[in-house]
C-alpha cells in the first residue's frame, strides 16, 4: 500500500540534495512574462508507451512537469526477465517568448518503491538540447527493505548551466531509467520501483533558468 513520505524516505531525499542546490531565479534573469508552450514531439521507451506521459508548464514559467502513468520496473516473483529495466526518451519542442532563452537548473524526480530486503532500485536521468552535449547521467539508489514514496533532487551549478543558443530552434531531450535488482531477496517476492502514482499526483519537475538574449 502506498503511504505518505516517511522519515526514511525524507532522509533519502535529503541525501540527494547537493549543497549547491538553489532556486533557478538565483542563477539568471526573471522568467519571461509571456507563457511558454511545450509540445511533446516523440515518446519512446519501455517505460512510457504512447499516451502514458504528459507535460505541463507552471503558470509562472519557472518549471515544467512530466507525469507518467505506466512507468514501472520490477524483479522477482512472476516478473519477466526484461522487466528489471525500464527507460523513457522524451523529445520536447519548447517554445519560449522572443528575446529569451533557457537552461535547466535542476530536476526533482519522484515515485514509489517497494523493495524486499536484499533487493535494490536505481533511478538515472539526464537531459540536453538537441545538437549539444548531453549532461552527465546522475543516478540514485534505494536499498530494501523499503516500501514508500521516494524523491531525488539534482541541481546544476550556475557555472555549468547550458543555455539553448539564442535565436535557434532546438528540441529538448529527456532520458530517464529505472532498474530493480532482486539481489539476495526472496525470489518468490516481487520488488518494484515506479515513476508514477495511483492518483497521478507524482510528477517529475524540471526547473528553468532564464536569460535575456542580446538585442
């Protein structure tokens, strides 16, 4: 049964927050006043079949969220051998107001995990602008026994922000992955890790850093 974030889960989340974590607004200019528009161009991967991923932008242009409805990796029990790893690649068209460009200052990844004693789960992600170098994948591990919500937050140092070149149309790509290893757990019992929740309230949030382009 899915429960609220416990002290153990909060500890996991706290360990995932580097000291450099900071609001996007501290890194660059204020968000543009006009709304941005994000189009989902392609969705590929075993963790996000067609129609199971949705994107929404924050009303203040500080972030956007990705919600998954069928993204689950599992091992043990009656799981198929390929179920231990699930991935998703999302290609987005990000349309920003003229005179502005953006970088991603950080991301908050959330989900739920049920891991038997001896099992473990891993979340890994990276993102990049089309035609530019990918960010280094960052991974986080949870070890069983564990049965609760989880959250990991990754932040990018101000000096390492990668802004989309001004005046250029470049799609934005997001790669995520979940893995579950049964390890020394009872092979008859199922362990799993997921990006989604039963009520759709669990979202992955990407935080914008904005910059005005030269006139």
